[in-house]
């Protein structure tokens, strides 16, 4: 099944008969009338008609989602978000109209609506068409909207050029959003991002403020020179999670000097060898 069919099935299983009847009628009306106003009205009524409960998914549902669209993980979606995206996907046979209508919706949306529209990014046809909208969304001061783009969403890792990707990762740290839910975090590591993050770490240190251990995950693969000195500092003086992060980052570095630094810490070297250290153990929720 395609994503639209999956969303429809999940919602039909969860919604009351009245809510399901309204959703089906609205979807048919949107597709048959050709009037944008029908979509605008239905989207605005979703919360009232469908509610904001979490989307109830089984592990089999999650696997089906990933099979229908690689990288799609709807486990953090709510019913109203799923319903809004379902209604928008009613226009998927006309990519130009969908893109135009979505732009209009985003320009007048509230926080909840924006989060839904951005969560749907990986499901819309003609993916490059939404690059400007997605990067515009990253400028928001609303954390929920930012995380709808940055978290559990394969669109940024697939479509963002390095400058936009780097700014997204840096902003996640700046606003206190975790990095572990960012799809493609390790694959998109790059030297410019590593440099930016080390500069950010120095700013935090100068202000006497802590640095997220996750920052070093994006530095490690490109770490060399002064970056290794930063990791050495963290390995020597950091908290236990920070030291573990520095060890993992040093292990990921291709610079032979990184291995030499790591060997000086026998305890961390042994912990790595025993498989006791991982980014998941450091930062993922229990």
C-alpha cells in the first residue's frame, strides 16, 4: 500500500464512526470538486472532528510505513496530523496544485497545522519542489514546527544541500532539540559542519555553559587538527556522558592522531572494545 492508503487505514481503525464518516466525505469532496476552498475548510476542521490523540500504530504498521516510503517513521504522529496529510495527499495526482495549495496553507497555518504539513514532506510528490518551503520552515521560533522538519523525517537528509543541513543541525543544538532523531545524521557529516560545531562549543565554553554530548557525533568523522584538541579536552575534563561521546567521536575519526589520543585513556578504550559505548546509550531516552 502507498502512504495515503496506510494513513486512511490507520485512521479508520482508530476514529469514531462519526469522525471517520466526516473524513471520508471530506476527502471525496476535495478530490471531486476541484475547489481549493474545500481543502482549506476540511484542514481547519480536523482537530475538532478527529481529535489530537496519538496515532495508534503497531510495529507491523511501522514496518509497512518504511516499506511504502523508505525512511518514513510515523510513530510520533498524532491523528490530526495524519488526517491533514491524508487530505492533502488527495491532490497527489496533480503535483502542481498540491504544491501551490500547500504553500497557501502554510502561509495561514497555526502551529499544529504547520507541524502536520512539515511531517508530510517525505510523502508529497515531486520532492525537490518543497525545498524552499522546508528551509523556510527551519527559520521558525516554534520548536514543535522545527522538530517536525528535523526529527524522524527523511526529507532533510535527502534533499537539503550542505549549508541548509548544517544550519538545521546547529539550530537543533541551539534550541535544545536532540540530534538522535535526525534521519541521516551520520551519513551527512561534513567538514564544514564539524568546524561550525566546534566554534559553537567554544562559544558555550567561554560563556560557562554546557555542551551537548551529541555535538561530538557530528564532529568525529571529520575530526583532525584543532578539533582533536577539543575532543581531548572533553575526554579529560567532561562528565561521564561527555567523555563517552568524545571517545566515540575519536573512534570515528580517520586521523591517526585520534587513535593515539584515545589509547591514552585505557578505561574508554576497553569500554569501546567491549561494546559498552554507543550514541544510543548516551543520548536516547530510556
